[in-house]
C-alpha cells in the first residue's frame, strides 16, 4: 500500500477498539468493530473447540474419537 493511502486513526477510534468486549449481539451488528469482534470470537471459539481456525468441523465417532479430519465447513452467513 502506498504511504499516502494510509488513513490516520484518531485516539478516540483507537480507544473504542481497545475497550471493545465481545457481546452476543455483535453477530447481528452493522458496526465494523462489532462485526469484527463477532468474527474474531467465532475464530477463537473454533480454535478452542477444533484446534484450528480453518472453520471446519471434523467427524467423530460416538466415543468422541476422530473418524475423519476432512472437516465439514462451518457456514459463514449472518455477519
């Protein structure tokens, strides 16, 4: 990106991002910060649950053992 295309960010904008905490309503928000928080929360949740951020769910057997690591994609609609 060219140096002259960089947008200067105000301290107020920086503080708004820094103070932002995830809220369940962020999934239905129209504000870019809220939407970003929802997406980041989902990625972190996927990583915690699945161990990756690729957005795929692995198949497991009835005992929780891995049947296949060829995961099913998680739908990314509603953001």
